[in-house]
């Protein structure tokens, strides 16, 4: 093994930690906000499903079922509206001339 190859491997070993991704807890900005929003959406839908299951077995209050279904419906409508706006913006970008 010559000196240049050992020097290159040593330099690579020292530089490797700098290229590792940051831990998820340290990530901030739009990515973390979007991740939290998606998690909240999934939790809302899961709560609606659990309420519907317990209502079918007779273990839930009908008022709680209606409230859970209304919040699930609102979450889905919001997601569809956001998706439509994203598609509309993408189509507008495609129409732009470069």
C-alpha cells in the first residue's frame, strides 16, 4: 500500500462524519411541519375509524361517532383542497415559458 492511497483513505475516514445525515430531531423548517401535518391527518383518520368500530359494537356514544366522522371529513376535505392547489401550481409552472 503506497502513501497516497493510505492518505486518501485517512482523509475519507475523517470526512465521513460530515456527510452523515442530521438526526430527525434536529431537522427544522418546512419538512418537519409537513411531517407533523401528515401525522396529525393520519391520527384524525385513525380516531374516526376507532370511533366507528366501537360504535358498531355498541361501545361508543353516537354523538362521539358523529363528531369523529365530522372531523375526519374536514381533514379529508382539507387534504383534497391542498392537493388541488399543489396540482394547480404545478400546472402553472408547466405553462411558464423558459
